[in-house]
C-alpha cells in the first residue's frame, strides 16, 4: 500500500515589515502556484521575528526567511521534498521554539 502525502500548511507573515518586503506577492504566488492537495496557504498577522530577513513564511511550522516572490512555489516544494537545516538552525525548528532560540542567542 502506497503512503499518501499529507497536505502542508504554509503561513505567510503579513506583519508590516514582511509586507513592505513583498509578502503579499509571496502569498499570491503560493496561492496561484500550489494545488490544494499540496498545501493550504494561510496568512498570519503576528510577527514571526527575523523582520530584516523577510518576507518570512512557515512551512509546517518551520521558518523560512527571505522568500523571493518569484521563487516562492519552488522554495516551498524544495523544502517539502528535503527540509533543509538552515545555517542559523531556524529552518529545522518549529515556531514554538523561537522564544527559546532567541533567549539562547541573547545569551551569546
């Protein structure tokens, strides 16, 4: 029996800084480019942090920063196929871990 892929949840930050960096275009491209079977695309108004690196999205609660609108669909598909371990460690952590991560960074 072949296992069925589960639908991904994509959250696009629509907070002020990410919006200024193009998150509305990222959102539109994701909604246009991904099928309903691939992902549900949601907006969030709460800041995901890393504003200077935006626009930011969360793919199944893993944060991806600096998403280019014209590469948004390809970025999501690549992350779903092979989740990367970001250099800063954020890409491999759920959003719930951000507070701990920020506390750890502040201690450095």
